C-alpha cells in the first residue's frame, strides 16, 4: 500500500472508508489487533455464513477472503454484524489437518468494508497446494483449498471458467460438478450478480423465495451488499470458492445492464451514474477475493491486472466496461480508428505485457466476445473493430494467446483470425466462451441466435445450455472441455455432460499454429425431407464445428415409421448436411430416416429424431403412354453409343437425332448423350433431338411430358428449348449432375456417382393433333445431358 492510494481525497469523500480501516482489512499490526480485541463486544455465532475464498494467485502468494455475516440476508446489507471492527485471524498450512502451518496472520473486519477481509499471504512455494481457515474468537471457518501458480512450463495447470450466475434463474448445478474436478484455479468472467429486481416473473429457480427488499432494482450500497449475500448463500457457489483460488473480472451487471464508462442505457445522467458505479465497484471489492489493487477510489477501480510471473501461464485480466467509448451512432463512428473498448492506458498495459511475457501460455480474461460475429453486436468487440485489430496484431507476437470470455450465456469455441474478413488468414489465437451458470434458465443446444454464430467457419462450437469450461494447460497443448447440465430451473440434480473437447497445440500464434481440433459428437437436428419424383431429398442443420466431422451416416427403412441405426439399415455416408435418396422409381415409396454424426476419431453421436417421408408418384406410372423412347428404369444402356461411345456422336448423328416412334430403334436412333454448345467433342454447336409420333386422335385429358435423365454435366447442364408442332412451349432448365454421365449408363449400380434427375410437366392443350406430331428439344445452352427415357403420357 502507498500513502498516495490511501489518502486520495476523492476516494475518502466518496467511500467514507478511512485509511486505517482499509489497512486493517488487509493486515493488522499487533497493537491494532489488540485494540480491536479489547473493544470487541460479543460477536454473534455463525459469522462465516458466506464461506471463505482465495484469489489472485501468483507463483508465491495468494489473497484470502471472508466476510463476516451471521445473518447474510439482513435487509441493511451488514449481514447481522455489530457496527464495530472485529479481529480475524487466519492460518495457512500444507495439509488439511493444519499440522504443518506455514503462515499465520490477522486482519480487522471493519463495518466500513462490510466486515470483509482480504489478507495477502506471501512467501509461498510455486505450484503448491495449501489449505487455509479463519478464526473469530472461538469460531472457526470452513477450510478452503488454494494453490499457487507454477513457475516452470513443465507443469500441468487445470482451471475452469464460469460466468453469469443469475441466482433467480436456476440452481448452481454446474458448481456442484465443478468442485469434483481436479482444479488449480477458477477464472470468473463477469456478471457475478444481477442488479434487476427479483419478482415472480423472473424467479425461475424452483423453490426459491425472497423477501420484498429483493424486488427492486439495485441502486444503493446496502442493496448491492444484500444481492451479493443472496447469491453467496448458495452452497455450491461457496464450495466452488473453497475449492481453488479465483481470478475474477466483471462485466456489466455488477453495476447496470450494458453500461459503458459513465454511460447508462437507461438515461441516467453521467454525473449521477458515477455514484452507482462507485457503490457497485465497492461491493465488488468487498465480496470477492481480489487484491488490494482493485479497491475502488470512488467510481474508479483498477481491475485490470496480471497473475503469474511467467513459466507455464500468465493471466492478463481485462476490464471492458470502465474505459470503453460510447456505443457507435452509425457505421462511420463504429469504424473510427481511435475507438477503444479498453481505453488507451489499458491497451498500452496489455500490449506491453503480452510482448514482454515469457509464459508459454498467455491467457486473457475478458468480458465480452472478441470474435467477429455480426456488426450490430456493438456491446461486444464487434462495436470496436479498430481496437480488435490492434489486439489481434499484438497477439501475433505473443506466446500462445488464449482469450477467455463470458457474457453471452452460450458455449462458443472460436479461432481468432488475423483478418476476420478473410477466412484463409492466419489464426492468431483461440477464444473460449463459457456459457452461464444459471442466467436464462435451462437453455437449449440451439436457439434463435445459432445461425449468426455458426455461419462463420472459425466458430467451432455453439451450445446454449448451462455449464462451465474445463481447461488443462501443459507445455505442449491446451485441452478445453465444454461441460453442460441439461437443466437448472427444476433442481440441482442434473447430470454433467461434456459436449465438446478441443486440443490446441502450443506454438507460435503468428504461424497460424494455434488452431482448435477436438472431439465433439453433436446430434443432428433439424432433419427435413421432401418427396420428389424418384427420390426423397434430406437436409439437416450442419453441426457448428464441421472441421472435426468425418461424415454423417444416413439410415433408412422402407415402409416404416422409424428405423434403428445398424449396418443393415445404413443407406449412405456423406460429408454434407444434405442427401438425395434416389433411384426410387415412379411409384410412391415411403421411408423412415435417422442421421448419425461420426467425428474424426470415429466416435458417434446419438441418432437424430426419426423422420418419415414419401416420394412422388410419376406420370410414367399413373398415366397412359402415348409415345415413349427408352425405359424409365434408371438406365440408359438401351440407347445408341451407350455407355461410353460419346466421341462417335458427331459422325453418327451429324444433324442431330430424328426419331420416329414405332419405326426407329433406341439402340440406333437415339443417342444416350444429348450434347450442348459448350461440348468441344460435339463441335461446340446447338444439337436438336426430334421425337416424331402418330396419334389416332387428340387425347381428351391432359398430356404430360416426362424426361428422365441418368445424369447431366456437373457445372453447366444448361437448358433446351421445347417445341411441339413448331410452337415453342418452354425453355427447360436441367439440374446439375455428377461427372461420369458420359462414361456410364446405369444409375442402379451400387456406388455409382451418377446423379439422376426428373422433369415432368403438362403440355398446353391444343398443341397435339390427330396424325403426325413432332416434339423438338434444341440444346442451345450449356453442356450435355444423359438420357434415361423420354415420353408423353395421357392422364
């Protein structure tokens, strides 16, 4: 502590905390402790009702914390404590039984700081586990576990990230599972409390009840203190604090939703808003295990700081609220080069620290999303693109930068690109965004915001359920595991599930080596089906991290409502979220489908929901044939030059095809390929196919034209003009096909790459006549089509 920090007039005026009270909340000299004990009246039982915590670990020190509160929910925010200082002693040991005590000390819990203490314990060994506890008179606190940071890069370091814990939205189930993890630290990324009034409309946590004083939006210091107390009464949160040291930053709800600097989105004048910020920052310090450097001076608090001296990991903790420029008024303002979300001083501090850091991993604890998502998300770094470019430039020369983020109540894993406008640009780091602990209730794997995020190839995961991220650092790699619980509203009994696991190898970020690969088997959702002629088209929502998907397995069962995935029901494997079940012929065929995701390691997801669909009935089945060339059977082998004599077409049909039904044979009179003007092997010109047929009389009903193709050109199938008896009817456009239609003629062969297509349409009435009729197809655009059959049918 310095006298400059302790004696700044603005701090003393706004806070009302004396220099002595501040000092005694951190460390108490013997004479001060003795004086406090002499003056101390009877202290109520149960003073450790808010538990214990530790935080801001370094390689040789850690901050301990407790706040005395025998009645945590006392409406005045003082936790049932008497209005005088209380001496608090602490001890630190290398064993849980406290046989090997290595440090003892004392502090004074003063009413000015809500009876909280923040002693910093120095002289500890790096990478070492310790246990600690507090004493007030004869009362002994629960035992906490803490650990210092490792000093060398040969260690293994495990931490979890958490954020956004709206107590009234759900149970803190995630913390129940987190305390069972092997952890060296917890990094909390903002929104420890929420300032909203708690009412029946937002109280989704089953069994929760609150007193009337909780129903109003927070404005006063006692209300902030009471809100922290309410959240901290959760036993799972207390257990998580006692499990490992916490490294904490804030976001907006520690003060007010979406605030920035001295700006309120609710119209509070800046000169008034600083008072709200002052009490919000003060309560943050009082209730969390943070170092003395974060103690506010009125409305100002230096929360950005570092933990770790190097070796394996250094944490760079950011403040993305206090110094940011206002939200942009338009696109030009948004893209100003001088806009900042960090403020000039914090930017310089961060970039200098990243450049000078000797640590193998540089972890940036940050409040809001860095990755580019949509330009209208101006509360995130999307609102500050110039600042983001400066950050990414600094990361390019940093050892293995990793950004940790909260805020959005979703699990997201993303690669940070040197230029988000160019997907091929270098990856300079990764961003791990943890979902909420309880905010927004149960959540779901996907939601209305999913498309905004998964549209980007650098976004590898999106999941909207509650949970936390578990990270393991070694000298060679970072493994991040995204954990979720299926529900939080009903109770705290939900099981834990790992929905994604990524491995990021250590390496120079500027080389693009900091990429994410991993194991995550996501169940296919959004399965859709459309019945067509001779086929059923399946589509589904692609999984958001398609770089690790090996394939989708499609299963089908005929004439059924469901299908059990098995080797016997496997229909196909595809890398696309789209599949055409073709070759179904002209009759209506019904199938049930399920799709399974298979990842790069061979692991399989749960099957998708079952879906049944039926193909359309073809006019070739339901109608009466009037004139037909070929068989509607998925084969073109009955035609001239089939299956691969296309190069003889110019000599065999120099003037195109002129075929008379009943006289000519398909094997000599109709070519299996109909070239287009882009085909050099056919002379790069238009090609006409004429179909001549006789009718004894004009059909009374509709006449339909059926054109079935076994394939067409893969990129430029083009179109053809359809004439009937010299009258132009339409321009027929053909679907893109595969690549082998000029060499094969049978779509029924297993494994064929041919892509059949079907065109059936009615002809305008009055075009046909008794006697000879001529149907003409002039291929005047694009490349070839390959015939299955052509015919006219009366219906």
